[in-house]
C-alpha cells in the first residue's frame, strides 16, 4: 500500500511538472495599443468588420486604438499573441487578420488555495466553467477607439458604441448605440438595430436599419 | 524490543487495513474527477460546432475542483470514521488507543498525500486534450497559469489544507460521537455567542489564523501544522479511556 501511494505521489508530481513545462509560457490575448496620425481635412474611415468597437471623441489629431482584452480584468501581459493587425492608409483604418472572434480561450489554472498568499492572490477569479459569449469579447467590444471630435467618422463594425462628442457621417453595424454625438448633414445609418440618444441630428440624415430607437435628441437643419 | 516490534506490526496492520478501506472511495472520486475535463472538452467542442462565431472561455480547473472534492471527501470520511461502530470495529486487540491514534494520523497523511498526488496525476487528462486542441484548432488559445513554482507550492499548501480539514473533522467527530448531547449543546451555544462582538472577533481571529491572507508559505506551514498536531493530541484524550476488546 505504501509503495502504491509512493508511486501515485511520483506520478502526480511528474505529471504536474510535465504539465507546467509542456504548456509553455503564459499567453495573452490582449495585444495593446496603436496610435495613428490622421488628416483632419477628410473623413476617417474605421472598418472593423467582425469586431465590436467603442468609439469616443477626443481633442487630439490622432486615432488611438486600444485592444480590450477578452479576459474580464485584463490581467494578462500586453505583448504576446496579438491576434489582429491594424492596417492604416491615410484616414482609412482597417482591422485585419482578426482572430479573437470565434476563439476558444482555455485557462489552465493552478491550485486554488494559493490565493491566500500575496503573490498569488490575483491568480484566480474563481472557477467559472465554460462561458460563451456570442460577441467578440467578454464585454461585447474588442476595441476602444479614440478619434478626433471634429472629424467625421465612417464606421463599419459588428457592434458599435459611439459617445463623447464624436462627429458621425456613416455607421453600419448589427447593433449601434450612439450617444452624445453629432450626426452631420448627409449622415447615413445601415444594418440591424440602432439606438440614438442625446445627439444632435441633422434633418438630412437617413436610417436604413431594421429597428430605430431615439431618445432626447436635438434635430437641426444645418 | 518485543513490545516495540508488536507495536510496529500492529501499526502497519492497522494503517494497511484503514488504507485498504479508503481505496474504493479514492477510485470512485478519481474516476468522477477524471471524467470532468473530458466532459468539459466535449461541451467545448460541441459549443464551438453549434456556435462557430461565439467567443468561448473555459476556466475549469482539475486542480481546483479536485482539491475541494478531496477536502470534502476526506473530511467526511474521517468524521464518519470516529463514530462508535467504526471505532469499535477497529479497536480490537492488539490495536490499543496509541496505535489507533498514531495510525489515524499516518492514514490521514497518506490519504492527503494520495489525494493531492492523484489530483495532480489527473492534470494530464486536462492538459493533453488542451494541447491537442491547440494543435488542431487555429483559434484555440491556451492561457497557462501553471508554473513549476506555483504547482509545487500549491501541492504543499493544498496538502496542508486537506490535512487540517480532515484533522478538524476527526477531532470534532471524536468528541461528538462520545458526547453527542454535550457537544451538540456546546455547538449551539458557541454559534449563538457569535452575536457578541468580542466572541465574533475571537472567531474571526481563529479563522484568520488558519485561512487568512499569508505573506509567507513557511509561516503558514508552521501555523497550520501546529494546529494539526494540537487537534490530534486533543483527539487522543477521549481515545485513552476506551477499552480494547479481546
């Protein structure tokens, strides 16, 4: 019996060590940021087909793209396994080779009791089992983009959330939520559901969406 | 020397017999635990097939689940092993109270070691399919939180926790099955006393002493093993009075 327990111990230790060796280093799915200089005299085209994006306006002349980690707390390092590429040609910014969508992320966890030690306390978020998200990240948005407030944006993505004083010329998404923005003359919206609140909307705008919800908007002629 | 030889022989016989009786429980628990990662991967693959666009995360951990399962299983097993019928079935000449007490401690050590070792061995059932899926599916991302250091440290800490939990159950069982009414009433009183801030603070202090945040594994080990030994020494008191059947 003692021999069997000793054998089980040896097998257990060897298996554990082997597992930590063969699975390799920690891998990240949070790739970091991209800063792109843009020309303020023409529209900025953001083509993020296949992903969910949040767009916020800022006062700089650049577009900043932050990849949001599919992990809940973004606890992984930022420099490995990008899973996407940003292609920028003047004001046309496009998402390419995007692989986070439709992925399976399997987390190999270590022993749970280690959480009671300072150096391991952030290691676990608890065992949550399989979690399925029909969108591209845990929050539904994979990228947070900051764009100049006064340059019109033409956005295409699976899911869009626009806020903080953006100027919009066009949106095309399955779901678009637009808040506190300026929809300029000739604005067009296509796709599934669109929800617009607290925006300034030019009368010369057109909506070709399956559903349209509006709340607290101000309509202007020019 | 003869006494010592007899004592040694009795101890070996007792621990072997006890470990044999635990074998079936271990096999059943390990089979169930081993099936969990396989079921998890089947669900994962079928979800991928039915929702190809979905973003799927899975954080099932055989080490975490296995630890809790073994902690609960061994705590219940050692609590039940202290009931009168179980004790009397073991307490037969030449097994005396000393052999029984030391034997139970040795069995507990062996069981806790087998528990963490077995759970570690089952890790292969989780890792191998994950590695295969990583090779087969290009969108499979394996996030590895396991390192040599945290595996070894976790192995030891988990072993300590299982030992503590089993020892505590053994200690409670040893008193409870001998003085059911007194211990039951005492438990009720102690539970009700928690409404007093000072008593609640004392409980909280005791809890933190064992389970609270620790900065060092060495300090934690020292504290928990002192408590484990104390629990076994206290459990020996009611045992000493028991008679050996011929």
